[in-house]
C-alpha cells in the first residue's frame, strides 16, 4: 500500500522553553550542541550520540553502544546529518522523534527518508518523519552565515530539477511512477519564486525571511510527498554535488556543493541565471569554493557517474553531447 508522508507538527518557540520529562536519547554534533546546550536545560538526556558519518553501519554501531531501556523519545539537535541519523535510530527503536534545527541548512529535518553514502553516491532510505519540529528563529538567526539559510539550495534546485523532469519527459525517459505532471511543475515554480523572493531577508537572518524559507522547504517536501518522488526538485544539480564530493572529500556543507551545481546546470540548460546567483549570494552560499580543476573533472565524469548509479535522467546524462 502506498503511503503519503506528512510533515512534522511545528512549534515556533525558544529552545529554552523545552520541558521534556521523558528520558531522551540525544543525537547531535559537538559544534551544534556546544552552541545551544545552554538553552536546552529542560531536556532529560540519558544518552548522547555525536554523529559524524552518514552510513547505517556507523549509526548502528553508535546505537548499540548507547541503547538503554529507559529511553522514551529521541531528540536531534543540529543539522541535516544529525536529523538523518536520528530518523534512522528513532525508527529502529520505535520511538517518537523531535528535531531542533540549529540552522535551516537542508530539508532533511522534515523528510521521510535519510540520506546515506554508499559507493561514492548519496542514496535515500525510508526512515520516518519526525513527529515534532521545534523552530527557534533566534537560534537559527545566530547560526554561522554560510549555513544559516543554506537550505535555500534544496528549494532552488527546483529550477534545475524540474527542468530536468520536463527534459526527460520530452525525451521519453521518465519511468513509470515519475511521469511529468504539468500542474505539479507549475506549483514547483511558484515555490521557487517564493524562495527567491525571501532570499535576501533569510540571508540576513530576519525572522520573517527565515520563516518564509521554512515555509518554502515544507511546501517543496510535501509536493514531492504527494507525487511520490523528488523529480520536481532534484536533478543534475544534486548529481553534480554527489559526484563532486568524491573529489572534494566528505564533510562539506550541503549548500557548498549544491549551490555551484545549480549555477552550472542552469547555465548549461540555457536558463537566465542572474536571479539565482543573487539569491544564493544573499544566503552566503559560496559559489567558487570548489577548485576549477575539480569542477572540470566532475563535469567530465558526470554522464558516466549518473548512468553507473542509476540516477533519474537529466541534463547531466547528456553532457557528452554538449
């Protein structure tokens, strides 16, 4: 039976007002926890795990070292990696999950899957949607500027991902279940326009801009939930990021790879890119961090990389033609 995932229940509130009496397993990263632990004295933490790798084997190893019978809830504090790990662990433990993002850096806080690294690529495994999301917009505004609103890349990828989806349709390359749907495409463009409009405010850390960025992330995720795949917002820009990570090494912020991917692919698609570049720069996404030689190497190898990993058809598959 097919399932349509929902979105978490969102509480807009200060972290300092969290009052959790249930024994909690805390999934976090050291920098994120150190930044906000003074605001979270209301957590009843019985075990804490510091996540550094995006593999089920690493998560299972951490879980086996800390599982205690009194745990009743899982909390995730930090970025996308901690959220993905916490969704995996909460599902394995059959426990509810509350996520507290310290920056709006990705859409992983509200999706039903966790991204994992395998064989040099990113794959998504079904895990669970968090039951609760707590957004402290003051905490997010205080995050480092280059990650504060980096989740804009997961919405702006609509620009290139939906282009790829339509391109695949025109070439008869969309498989069953991923057929092109014009009204979904148009809705995605509306969400893209919304995030472009709020980019400057979100990049500055204005609360209204950050809330609008979250709204756009939520609508992008739920649109994909409704159609059962990510074609409206994931395409060649993400493929570029996945491939480039093999040359840059792991540990780079998601936006530092996807942002340049959006710019490169939108240009190759023949799109007008000025508004995209302005929005990415407003959110402090570095567009020149990847060395030119690694960018060239990634583009050269991208068609074979996409075919090797069975990635949904897009412009990246055809770069040899260009």
